C-alpha cells in the first residue's frame, strides 16, 4: 500500500499571459488527455462544448491598432471554492491530499448549481450521451473516467497524473519523482506559458512566481475564492499593461 | 304626518338593510340546511363541459408533462435550451413561480384568520387548496431539472451504503427540507378546517362517497368539545404557519442569494422573494375565485364583489411593497458599486431581452397602480381576473429576469450567452399548469370548496345594530 504523504501538497499553476499566443494546444491536449467528448459543431457553437479549458480572446486598443489578448481559462482549483458548498450530494468536494476540487461523477445528480455558482464558468455539463466514433475509442485514456449523460465535469489538474506520480514516488522511495509531474496543458504549451508545480515545495520553480511575481495577479481574487492559479501580465499590477 | 315619516324611515331602513345584505355575505344569512345543500349541489353537479375540460387537461398533463419528461429522461436534458453559462432556465423559473404562488395561498388564509378579517370566510379553502396543488406542481421541478433524475434520492437524508449524508451546507438541501415541511404543514392546515365540512358531506351522501367521507371526517359529531379542540388546533396552525411560510420562501431565495453570482448575491432577496410570492399568490387567489364564481353553481352567493374589492386592496398594497423592494435592489447595488452587478442591472433594462424586464414592470406596477385604486374596477370580477392574470405574468417575468437573464451576463464578458427556452421546456411548464388546473377541477367536485361552517359561524356572529337612525354591522366575538 502506498505510503501516505505526511504533509498535504498544494498544487498550483502559473500562466504567463505575455507568453500565451492563443494557439489552443493546451485545449487540444486537455481534450485528448481527459477523454473529453466532442459534441459537434452546432452544440459547441451554442455553448455546449465540453472543453475543460478555453482561451478567452479579448481585443484591446482602438482600430487600427488592435491587438488580441488571450487568457487561458480553466478551473482555478479554488481554496474556498464556490462550487463546493452548493452541491447537495458532495459531488463537488475538496481533496485533502492534492488540495484541489474534485468532481465525483458517480455522486453527481446534475443540479448544475455548481456551474451557476462558478465565477470562472469552468464547469461543463454532459447534456446528452455522446457517441465516440469507432477509431476514436482507441484513443481513450484508461486513467480517466468516460463521463455519462447528466453529470457535471471540469478540469481536475490531471489528478490521475498526480496520483500516479505519488504512487511512483512512494513505491520507489524517491519523493523527487513527484515533483516532476505536470499537467497535459502545461506539457503541451509550446511557449511554456503554463507552468505547473507544487506550491508547498521550497525548490519548486513556480513557487516564487506564484507568490512574489510583480506581474502576478489572480482572476477575481476580490471574491475570496483563493484560486490556485496565478496569471502573469506585463509588469505593474492587476492586469495593468506596460 | 308623523306616522308617514316613520313609515318612510322604515322603508329606507329596509332598503338599506337589503342593500347591506346584498353587499355582504355575512349579513345575508340563509338557513343552514339550504346553504349545506347549495355547497353539496355545487360539488355534485358535473356538466359535459366539465368533463371535456378534465379530459383535455388530463391529455395535456399526460403528453406535455409526463410524455416530454419521459422523453427528456430518455434522451438527456440537452433537449432544453440551457447552455453554458445559463445552467438554469425555465424549469427553475417555473419552480420559483409555483412555490411563490403556493406560499401565498396559505399565507392569505392564515394571516386573515389571525387578524380575524371577516371577509376571508368563504375563500380560505380555495386559497389553501391552491397552496397544496401549487406545491405539487412546484415540487416536481427539482426532480425534472436534474441531469440524472434516477439518482434523485442522493439528496434525501437516509442511511446508505455510501455512508454519506446530503451536504447540509447546500441551499438545495435546505430547499428540499423546507418544501417538504411546508407541504406537510400546509396540508394539515388545509385538512383541519375541512373536517366539519367533510362530516357535513358525509351526512348528505350515500354509497362509496359516503364511506370515503366517513373515513376522512374522523368521526366528527360536532360536540362542543370537538369544536373547542378544532378551533384551538386551527388557531395554533394559523399562527405557526406564518413564520413557516416566511422561512420557506426566504430559503427559496437563498438558492440564489447564497451564491456568488453577480445579481443574486444580495441580502434583499429574502424579503423581496416573500413580497413577490405574496403578490403573485394573492393575484392567483383572485384569478381562481373568478373562475370558481363563474363556473360553479351557487358560488355567486358566496363569492361577491366585496371579496374582490378587499383582495384588490391587498394587491395594491403588495404591489407597492414589491416595487419598493425592486427599487431597493437597484439602490443597494448602486451603492455597493460592484461593476458586474451594475452592468447586469443595466443590461436587464437595455439588453436583448429587455422586453421581459419592461413586461415585468408594466404588469407588476403599472397595471395594478393604474387600476386598483378604483373601487369600481376592484368590484368588477372580470376586470380583476385580467388584472391578476397580468400580475402573475409579471411575476413570471420577474423570475425569468432574475434567473436566466442574470446568469447570462456574469463577470467575464467572453462567456456571455443568451438562453432561448426550447419547446420542450415550455411544454413541461404548460404541463404543470394543466396539472394544477386538473387537480383543482377534480378537487372542486371531491371536497366542499366553501368552508360552510366558517361562513355559518360568521353569519351567526354578524348582526345589524341600530345606532341612532343608521344600521351598523357588528361582529360578536365567538371565541
């Protein structure tokens, strides 16, 4: 049996908006990693795409000097998550070991209250039973549940990877193995705009960035949700441009 | 000369007296048996038109409500129009609408009973029945709107293999408990005053009906001790159900106020929802009274313009109170200064669905304020029917504004979305409406819709006292 880690970890992410090119590689990687159903063109256009992360595209500047701004938006794994207390069946719960928000599909009865209450709109809902066409079923990741109709789902910080890493670290007796874990989106990001790591680890490269960067801000931190994701943007504070 | 004067005075007094009797049910007593027979006749008379309505409504319920619900359970909740970020739509709107209507039924009956408002007597039961059937319609929606309705019992606190209780921090669990509490207490409150009338019906029927009434009347004989206990029980319930009603609708408002959703997270929501519920509920009582009065035999004797008049005044007061809270919501949001909330409130009035917002204001404020101050309009049942119908349309628009229209424009403009109800959602909403009407239709022939004993009690207590030359109605305290 795997040894229980003495100290709970707190996984976090830093997203450098100055490096993000809006290429959507993270979105694609996430969809492949987490067995996300493709719901079809019309449904996606209507706002029923099941993507766990999305690139928000805003424009800044006046014509003709217009430029896009990209914000990868995913579940912020809040410390005080608004989705958790409103779920009547504890389908949306906080995990002690990883310090993230879990969605327990078996327990979800589909009230969709959590999705309404999420200020980041990070949650998506399985409106139908989606079919996986024949060759595509071979792509399914065996570590991740294929969700059925009527349940809510959202980004898990690739919790299956975290668990695998913890088991590897415990069985091989090498805690550093756990620090090498990363999420699918961070792994796929060509510009390294997404960085993932353990915030309790003194040597973690993202810890300083997460807590101390002058460019750092958290989205809607005024709501008191204590997100686990810090965004970095062009000097100054709180989204101010250089 | 003197004799002639006195003769004239006597004639005028008679005229005055007959006018008063025509005006007030309480001053127009009829023999008890005659009144009993009037109610029994109304209860046992069915026309082909009645059966046509029953059949039509049953068909609508079967197809639009249960048929579509079954189809939705088989295919998925995706056949509704909801989408990210608007995860709650017509279902929750209709849920709040029914709960609001049902809350005010008992409220009207209980508060008028507590304050001994004499005009309440003939229509308390109609209002209480509205509560029960409104709850029956509303309580279905928490099930209908679930993504996986077959697992609804996860919300019920029962010992289970998962070793899990429901999450008591979730407003949905509070809601579940509040609604079941209210359903139970309002049903008892409906049943208690019904016992003497059921006994009355028991004594005037034969066969199967007689046996059912005998069972339901709990062996009521009408002894002094029984009356004493009944009055006491009704009194306790009338007082107890008022705080229950307040708490339950506050809890429904907490479904929204507890969230961090901009435009929902407001402390004003509790009283705002209660006032809204009372406004829509009282309006629905008037609508139902009109329908009863114009369709059921002998009801024109019981339901008179004076009742529409009195309820019309109540409606005007509640419409003003509602407008006050509506204004307050804007005032507090403006004072709070949260940008997202201000943007939502502006979008309600200027956005793509602004017509819903204006419809709400026209129906809830303009129409009642412009009409209900007028005694002649208040006393015209048909006019009151349309006014109260409009108020309920307005209250539906209010809930629609609060739920999907607020959800659609949250803090991140990139994720804004507009929700369009699908035909299936609308059909289910119509289906519960039909179910309400159907249950009411069936109940109108199954139980005495007029609390006969209360009317008779009131008529015994009322008399005309001569003060100087005028006749003044006076009420004797019976209890």
